[in-house]
């Protein structure tokens, strides 16, 4: 009797094993697909930030706009933390999160917004931060101990040449000069912030860490707006849509995706994605604002794309 019963039982065990193996394989395939699609998705989402920022600045000054954006982000993250109850970092982790937040969000977003407000076109405001892979590869080589192969160095130099082509004959003095300087601040801050995040914050739960970062940045922008701006806001539909897009899709979606990529990939490989952002942003700006690029600038963007291929080999 027990021998006859063992047949169906064994079949059930085999079926359960096969089902479990199939489910694990599906999860593995999904993870691989997500890992391949994530960089392209990140580039598109990150590029929309420059375009949405230009729309946002039509209705309010840079730091005032960013203060409102961060207030929305903090509210969203607070709800996420309230319902998911992540493990909170200790005092040291909180301190590291504050520093990373000021670098990745504070000076980077502030510099970009100020640059666009000083008449730097949205398509070009992404160019200076597009130099990030050059700084990241140099600092990662010394600070994180990541080895950068000669072929990758060639890709990084090719990307630098591409950015130089894009910037040819652009005005660099007066208001435009301050705009490019603000973009330079964005470059340094996002580079240092990416490396700092990878070295000191990679083991912090992203929900708790991001909430700490956004609260710190909200305070940072609020103080700046109080000290340097009139804080006048025109609550148009365009402004509200821009704020919601920047808060939800950029500050929650793309930043979360950036940190996920940083944890899964070397800092140099992640930074190389920023070479594609100027080209994608320029295309969006051409469609939405009529911003045009000449043949030399287009050649520079092609060089940037080739640089990403070399760095990621």
C-alpha cells in the first residue's frame, strides 16, 4: 500500500522541484533583463530632468523651485518609509547620507537650475556634467581601487573630445560664463557624490537613506531661497506638472535607479552613462524648444556615444 502511494508522492515532489526551478529561472531572466534595460531607462529619465527644469523655471526662481520640489519628494518618501518601515542607519550612516545628499542633490541640482536660469539652453546644460566619467574614472582609480583598463581610458578621452566639439564657439563670458560655472559646480558635486555614495552609503537601506538625504537638501534649498531669492511663484499648470515630474520620476525614480546601478556596477561604468545624457537631452530640447545643434556638435555627440561603448566593454 505504501509502495503504491509513493508513486504519486514522488511525482508531486518532482513537479514541485521543477516548478521551483522554473520560477527561479524566470526571476533570474527578469533580473538580467532589468539589468540590461536599466542603463537605457536611466539615461532617458535623467535627460528629462533638464527639460522639465526649464519648464519649471518659467514660473519661479531656481532655489525656490527646488525647495518646492524637495518638499514634495520628502512627503512621498515619508509615506514610503512609514509603510515599509526600513532599518534606519546609525548616526554615522545618517551623517554620510546628509553629505551624499548635499552633493548628489544639493549642489548638482542647484548648479543645473541656476545654469538654465542664466540662459544656458537645456540641451547644453547637460554637457558639463557630461564630463563626469573623466573625473569619476580618475578618482575611482585612486579612491575606490577600481582598475580602469587602457581601452576604457581611450573611451574616456574620446568622450572628452566629443564634449569639446559640442562646446566649440559657445560664449563663455558674462551671464553665460556664470551659467557654465554653475554647470561646473554640478559636475564636481555629482562626481564626488557618486563616489561618496558608493563608498560610504551602499549598505544603507535606500528608503531611509534617501529620506535623510532629501530632508537635508530641503533645508539646504530653503536657506538658499530665503537668503538669495524673492520666493515668488506663479502656480501655472506647466509649473505643477514639472514639479510633479521632477519630484516623482526624477528624485524618486531616476535617483533610486542610479543608486541601484551604483551598487551593481563599477563607478566608472555607471558614470559613463552620463555621456549619453547630453545627446538625448539635446534631442528632447530640439523637439520641445527648437534648440538646434550644428554638424560639429552632432559629431561630438556621436563621439560621446562611442566613448560609452568603450568604457563599458
